[in-house]
C-alpha cells in the first residue's frame, strides 16, 4: 500500500509540473501575440497619421 501511495504521489507531482509548464508556455504565447498585435496596430496608426500629415501639406500648397 505504501508503494502505491509513493507511485501515485510521484505521478501527480509530475502531472502538476507538466501542467504548470504547459500553462506558462500558453501564457507566454498569448502575451507575445498581444504584443505583436499592439506593435502592428501602432505602426499602422503611425503610417495613417503620417499619410494624413502628407495630405495636409499637399492641400496647403494648392
């Protein structure tokens, strides 16, 4: 009975550590995806603002 308890405890310990490691990987992937989306959005916004600024200058010279 004691051997079974030791084996079960070891299995549960390994499952918990594997789950924590997997959850950490998923969290990092999600954070990286949010960061990339934010960078893309900010670069798109900057390019849109730059384009608007260029058009305003063109209107001034007409």
